[in-house]
C-alpha cells in the first residue's frame, strides 16, 4: 500500500507567518531592485564569454520539444540542400557533356563551311583578276 505525505513549501510557511502588508512588500521589492542595479558583478564575465558558451547556454533556456523541432528542421534543410546540390551537379554534368559532344563537332563543321566559302570567294576573285589582265583567255591552272 502507498502512503502519501504532504510536503509543505518553506517559503509559504514563512510568508503566512509574517503577514507583511502590500506597502512593505513594495518597499522591500524596490530595495532589491536598487541593490541588483548596483551590482556590476553580474556583467563582469560577459566579456570572457565566447559564442560557443552562449549557444550552449541556450540549451538550458529552450525547452526540449522546441530543441527537437529545431534539430529536425535543420536536418530537413541540410538534407534538402544536399539533394538539390546533388541534382544540380548531375544536371550540370549532363548538360556540359552534351554540349561538348554535340556542340564541338557542329562548330567545327560550321568553321569548315566558312573556310570553304572563303576559298570559293578567293577563286572567283582570281578569275576576275585574270579576266581583267587577259580578257577571253583561259587558264589551265584554275579549274572551271
């Protein structure tokens, strides 16, 4: 069988026995505020505190449920960025290799075509120059 015991809080017992008026409570509270304002020892260690110390102190402030939610959100974000970068890298690889395999031969054929048309233009210019020098004469050196 389980026995239950009532545990009384000591501060409640003390405040019930004292019967302090509201005005006295205000005066005592005001004195406590003045004393805490004058204490600069509370802020002395702040310069020595690192960012890591401050973040680890947040562990005590943030409830466990919120920490779990934040951790899950961070994991999801990291996973999403990882998947996106993986997909982006693979897509970039496919596009760049396709451009090289299809684009380089195409550009070479375009350049060859341009060279061929330039050669034909030079031949026409030479024929025109021969006609000016010797009209009606045919040259065996140049194909017709």
